[in-house]
């Protein structure tokens, strides 16, 4: 089987390696395919991005306590996570708050209009919220004020 013109034969690789080894023992000549070079470049870019993410997380100190507790990699995974919460019940309001403050992206789904009961337990709803407004819309504005760096979505129940 003939080797392509761009790929050196194994004997020439050995000869080049021996020559470079005789002058500089620390370096070896390695020939990589385009796919391998691309893969390495992608890995280097990903590593640089992770380092920048870690530095930005640490520099903002927004998630400082969480990073000290479970580390940068776990916090990065939390920032990539996305959770859907259906129904703004007492427990779900607390869950949405805790997830948002830890850096998780939250989508809310609750189309029922606000009533007086919602104002008694849903601390995410501001007092100036309109009663015709959906509970998820009113709660998302409260979450956004608590955690401005996180994206929140409101999904209608009809989408399910």
C-alpha cells in the first residue's frame, strides 16, 4: 500500500527523530493528520475556555461560596444545567430560588393568574404585580432580581 505524498514514511520519521534527538534531546518531530491537529486545537481551545470561565467565576465572586464548597468544575456544570419547574407551589418557589442562586438556569411553567394566596407564600412575586399576571411571569421577575446573571424562561402550559 502506497503512502500519501504528504505523509512521510516511517523510516523518514525515524531519521528525522534521530537527527533532532542528536541536537536537542527534549524535542521529537511528530507528524499529525489534519483530524488529529484539529482535535488537539479544539481541546486546547476548550481548556483555554474552561480556564477563562474559572477565572471569570472567581473574579466575579458571585458563586464564591459554592466554588469553595464543591469546586470550579461542579459549578461550571451547574451553570450549564437547565431545570423546568411546573407549578409555582410553596415548595417549587423555594426550589426555584435555591436553583437560581446556585447558578442553574430555570424555566417556569404556571399559567394560572395570581390571587391572594400566591401573595402569601410566593416571596418571588412583588407586591406591585398585577393579579391578572401569570404566576410564572411574576415569579420570573423576582428570580431575575435575585440572580441577574442567570437566564430565566417562562413557558406556557400549552407547550406541553
